[in-house]
């Protein structure tokens, strides 16, 4: 079983920055996608950004130009650098790793990001 541990959430003023990290308990040798999702109260989780094992990144329109996703395969870790944060970015952020060979998804426990106005 794979465990994902997230860190880096917290409270920040609008315009500020946070960096989220998500480490996996084991290395993935097969093709996979690492991603960050967020969930607003009463809403379904939505994709924020994801990145393939080859390094190709994809972003939600609402975060393009402000957020940057990256990964360190040697450390089994995915990062989300969030700049120019807005109050509407306030949500619980979850990381996910999708193993494309085994067709399995693994989720982190979530970390709260709160942006004050």
C-alpha cells in the first residue's frame, strides 16, 4: 500500500505564496501522473495541476500563471508552488498519484490552504 503525506498548507494573506509538498512512501517505476486537486466546501474535488512522469504539466485555467507544479522522482515527491494567492484559492488541497500501469489512484489526506483578504 502506498501512503502519501502532504505538508505546506496554512494561512496566508492575499497576494502571498505557499509551497505544498507531497511525498510517497515508495518510488513509482512505472508510468504515472502526480497531481494536486482541491475541494471547496460542498463541492467535488477539482484538478489544480498535474504532471506526468515525463514532466509534462497541465493546469486549471484558474491557476495558470500563478501556480507551478514540479516533481522530484528520486524523492518520490510532488510540489505545488502557489504564488499570487487569492481568497478564492481557499480550499483543502489533496495530492494524487495515478499509477497508469496498475490503474490505481492514491490520495493524500489533504491540507488546508486559507487565503485571507
